[in-house]
C-alpha cells in the first residue's frame, strides 16, 4: 500500500514538473544545441555552399587580439555596473524593508518594478533624450543656474553605464529586499539594546544575513551586462563597441552566424569560468 502511494506521488510530481522541463528543452537547450552546431560550421546555415565542421571560428578569437580586448572591456563594464547596482540597490532595499511601512512602501516598490513594465527600447531612447546635448539635463540646469551649461553624455562610456544601471538595478533591489525582509527585527533591537553602534550592526548582522540576496542580485546583473548590446549600441555609439555588439554584428550585419555562435559560446565559457572560480565565495555567502 505504501509503495503504491509513493508511486502515485512520484507520478504526480513528474506530471507537475514535466511542463517546466519541456519548456526548458524547447526554449533553451534546443536553441543552444543548434547554436553550438553552427559554431563549428565553415559557412552559415543558408545558401548552397559546401559546409564542413571546423575549429577556425574558435581559433579566430585567439588569433585576433581585437576580440580578447573587447571581451576584457565587456567584463570590466559588467564589474562596474554590478558594483554600482549593489551600492545603489542595497540602501534602497534596506529602506523599503526596514524603514518605510504601509502605503508608502507599496508606492516605492511600484516605482522600483516600474521599469519591468516598459519596453527596453523605450527606456533606452528615453535616456537618449535626457543625456543628449540640449536635452532635459541641459534645459533644467540652464534654467536653474545663472550661467549656461552644456552637458552632452550621449555616445560616451558614462551613458552606457547609466543606461545599464537603470535597466538592471531592480534585480539587486528585489533580491536584497527579500533577504532583508527575512531578517528578524528583534536581532537588530537586541544589538541596539546592548550598545552596538550602527556601523557594527550593519557589518556584523545586516550585511552577513543579506549576503545571499546581494550575491544573487550581483550574478543576475553581471551575466547579462557582459553580453549586452542594445544599451551600448544606442547610448554609446562608437564608444559602445563591446563584445556583445560584435556578436550582434556577426548575426545581423555580416551574416557570419558560425563566428557569431563561436563568440557567443566563448563568452558563455568565460562567464561560467568566472562563476566557477567565485563559487566558493558564493557558497560561503549562502
């Protein structure tokens, strides 16, 4: 009888999780498998030319220093954007979780998730209007200041960073908010009653207990930023040439799908290697 019940429970569990695994198979693993196959082709999957399985697409990354420099530049961009998101997002999450109560919290939380409700292109072009010369910033400063100011951040590295931080900041706020919300307020009150200063409470209680949320938010920001191409393309111009934009060019402009696929998997391998090296720190934080 007990074995029959366990079999029924296992069957129900398989039925419940099978749609999720089927979706992962169709939407993730099959496209990745096709891209992996394309990366070894001598020509793209179109036309009538003879195709062979080669390693030249991967060797080209090592033969041309241009790609490695762009990859390093993209990794630095990911580190900068992740650091800024953590520095800005954690205080915002702390205010939402521990300071503000009631409807004000709901209103601020709505403002945090509002970017998710708008199209990414709309957000990027909105920043283009704000950051360009004679834009919103210039008009506002010229009305407030007695002298004329010209601030033109368009097509600069700073514009790319601003656009990426705005796009991915909610991830850090949401993950940090969940971990901060789980911290019992009695721990903080007990530390205060024992005379612990605010700095000690922050460093010895709040930060260690909220590290899982910070780590999760950092990973959610770093991985997509390294391969981003829309924000660098629109806000950076020539200064927005990164590894992700080169991959996009291979698929959209040059139609060299094998090289684009090889560069994509090279980027994936580098990111996975970084996460593997940092995994002891991530496990300790969890």
